């Protein structure tokens, strides 16, 4: 099987979609599956081979980490005709994704899609809730042409079914338990970031409105003095809210910037708890990475997080937006070391069941099934040149 992927976000951009697609491409390469991928250039140096094709893009004014691609349809069509894929996988509904949809239909190539982001939930954080109805209408139109749309969680599947989507299948997520693992010494991380407190409370992710970080800031100021005096916050990531958050931060909060690799693993593993107030997650990759490092997660009872975190076993799920519940849960666990250790063991045990190889193997199997059962709704006799 030969697969072409269209995406408006890809490495070295830092988000869950780009990281998942990068892992998928690595899996395809290691498995001997032929592929090509169309993505935006990012303004950063990349080391792509001849399977990755990039197009000029512009940073969005309000969110420069996101980019608007300017794909060339003639170039894409030529490369598709040369490669002759059996299947097109469209990961995003923007310019490059639209190009894949148009040319897939034009060239009579089977199409599958994946849904990664609750854009309607983002709108409320950018003061654009009036666009929600239009957004759902556009996404329904976009996904209607796919023989299957892959979604990351049962919660996401339920949401899409309620909005009239069809032909949905679960494409879950995994974690690399060799890379993300417990056993690192917290003292090294404490020295690196000049931390004197006993406990580290960590957030990893974009510093952006949709991550609901106002709640995290409220929590940092509402913790009982007996807890806050023993705890230090590490805020790992970057984004448009970084400067404002730094200005509002208490003295026991450090902003590390974007981290990856061994350093990120050490931060996870050295933390007492991972705090994640986001309500917009279709899955929540960083929560699973934290569990793999043996660090329990306190998160919003929302979206895909409800399927990752086993409440009261590998972490605690709180009412979305409730700084009081987050604060209470943090204090409760930090005051009960035996319970915290039990959760840590359960977190790691659960994460070891979430293999990326199993996830991607199932995805390829589902793609092969699409080819077997395909019924072509666009016969060539009805198409233009």
C-alpha cells in the first residue's frame, strides 16, 4: 500500500497533531510502507528527505505558531501522478488538506481523513463563539467525502456523531515507554531550574488561550500555604500567552520554554503531579506521557482525557474550570504519600499497555479495509480532465 498524507501542521511545529504524524511517518518508514507527505514550511531549518514536500506559508497574525500554507495544485498533482498512491490521508481541514481533497476526488484516489482538534471549543477562547455553527457546517462538508474519518477517542466520536458526521473509527494514541519512563533523579531537575521546594507541579503544552491556563494560575494562588510553600511549578512550553503568564506568575513558578527528549522525560519523571486544566483535548498526548513516567495527572473531566485518566487510580478528574477542585486534589495527594506512590505505579502500568506500534498497525489495517470495501461515488465518467 502506498499512502499520501496531507497536513497543515508538521514537524518541527510543536503540537499533538504534528508529533503524532511525525511518529506515523517514522512507523511507515520502518515498516517499509511507501509514503509521501505534503506540509507547510515553517520558517525553521528542516532535514526532510524526498518523501516530504513543503509549501510556502504565512504565520497567522494572532497566533504565529500556526501557519497558513500556500500550496501549488499543479506541483501536488504532478507528484501524486508520479507516486500513484493507493490512498490519501487528509489530517487537517485547511489549505493543504483542501488541496488533497480536491485532487483526491479529481484523480479518483480513495480518501480517508482524521479529526484532531475541537475547533468549536477553541472559538470561545478567542472571543469567536458566533462562528461555531459555521465551523461545524464546514467540517461536516469537509469530512463527508472521506470513506472513513479517524478520531482519537470515544468522546470525540460521540461529539461528531451528535453533529451529523458518519463513517467514524477510533485511531487512538500511544506512548513510547522506552523514552518516557520513571527512575530519573529529581535533584538534577531541581538544580537545573533552581528549585528548593520538595514537590514539583508540572504543566506541559502550548501557552495559549484554549489550554485554559487561567485556571492553572488561579490554582497556583489558591493552594493552602502548607502546600504552596513545599511546591514549585514548572510551566513547559511556549505560545502567545507566555509573556502575560510570566507577569502574573507567583515566585514559585518557572517557565522553561519548549523542552523535548531526555530533558522533557526528566521533568515529567521528577514531578510529583502533572496538572492539565485544558478542556479542548480530543485525546491529550502529554497526559499519557506523564503517566508513562509514573507521574499521576490531575486534569479536567473533559474530552479524551476522561479515557486516559482512570479517576482515583492514575490521577484525578476535576470539574472543568474549577480551580477549587484542582487545588483540593493537589493538596489531598501531596498530603498522602502512600496514595501518591500507589497512583504512580498504576500510571506507569497503564501506560505500558499503549504501544504506538499497536496503534499504527491497527490504523494501517483499517486503511487496507477501506481499499477492500471501497465503493467509488465519483466515477471517472462524471469527472473533468
